[in-house]
């Protein structure tokens, strides 16, 4: 048996529709700020890309504290998508992001179709933005607060509206809090989405038994971290077999082995989220681990392992 040539540098580049990434490791929205917050701790230019925290039309203060609670193998957050708003983002955050030598993906959200459209329109023509990631897990205030991403028809409408208003590739971020995530994936694919990212957080809660109150002021929150990884992996695998557009996998990725599972399941890239809170270098450590895995086995390209799961 021939030994692998350890001097060969594996090709880590991946293509997701119209998007080209230097490697398959990105950071997840809401866990990496606007990127600059981590720049003194690691070099974001080494990553395939960064996804900035969700941007809304107007500034949002988010939910009252307490809004983060640690749970076994994860955390619950009820931040409430706090952000500086579109105008301030363009004035204060974009100039720094435009200097980066990596893909910049702007996560957007709204509470009405018009808000989604307005944010997308406000980012049209702005240099330094490689794609939009559309968070459809938000409550639709025109439909009694039901999340946009729980109804295939509504999810498709959001996708179509954003596509109509933007000149950027559109990635739709799917919610796992649905009966069949494949139905949502098919709907947004048919609506024209260029790629999917999944999964967003699972809804959960925790109770203080002495006070008999929720530990989160909002009552419930989004569960993330390694506790949700098997669920995320299963859903990614399901969706990859259902659609013909690329999928970015996320959900509890802490180390290279976790990321490799998503890639083997068919995801063409991954996003690292909760791990950034405990290790600001987590995404780089994962990238280095993927590269080592390929090198040690003489695998010349990361694309050779994508979708390589044996049935």
C-alpha cells in the first residue's frame, strides 16, 4: 500500500452555485458579530467567509435579559436579533468589511415581506458583499406571528421578494422547527434561491424550579451547540438528497471531525457558530483539522469527500 504524499497541499476551495470560497469553513450569523470583534483574536481572511449578524431595516435592541442560558451540551439564546440596523451597518460596519480578503455574507431578516425587500434593496449595489443569507425563522407579524420559514408558500414568497430586490446571490437559512424541512427546501429552491444554509436553532426552554419561572426573560429561546448536531446532520442529509442547489451545514460543529461529518453528508460548506463563544479560533482550528485529515489520507481535494457518505 502506497503511503500518502504528505507534501501535497490539498485543494480546499469549494463552489456553491455562483459563489467561490477559498475553503469550506465559514462563521455563522449571530456568533461572530460583524467580524471586527474577532479580528484581534484570529485572522478572518483565512476563512472561506464570514456571515455577519442579522441586519434589519431599523435598529433592534433585542429582548430583555436574561437572554442567554447554558444548557447541557449547548446554550439557549433569546437575544432577539439585536442589531444596529441597515443605515448604521452601511455607515459603520461595511467600510471595515470591504477591506477583507474573504467572502462576506450579510444575514438579513424582517417581520414583513416589505421589510425583507427593503433591506435587500438597501444592500443592492454595495461593494464587498458576496451574498445575502435570508433568515426566515422570524415571526410574520402580518400572519399572527407564525415564522416565515414554517410555511413553504410563505418561505417561497420571501425568497422571491429578496431576489427581486437584490443583485447578490441569495442563500436561504432554514428553520428546523417544521414538520418536514424538505418541503421548505423544495419551495425556496423553486423560488430561485442559489443555496441553502441549515439548520437554525431549535426552539427550547429551561425553568428555574425555585422561582418557577423561565430562566429566559422571553420564556423560550433557540437551542444551539453540540446537543443539536445529530438533528442538524440528519436534516442536511435529507435536504441534500432532495434539492439540486448547494447546502451549507451547521449545528453544533466544535471540531474538524464534526465539520467532516457534514461534508460527507453532502454539505458543500459549513458554518461554525456556538463554538466561537468558547474558542474564538474555533473556525481556524476546524479548517486546519480538515486540511490535516485530507493530507494524512492523501486526498487531493476537499471536494473528494463532499457527499462521500456510503449508503
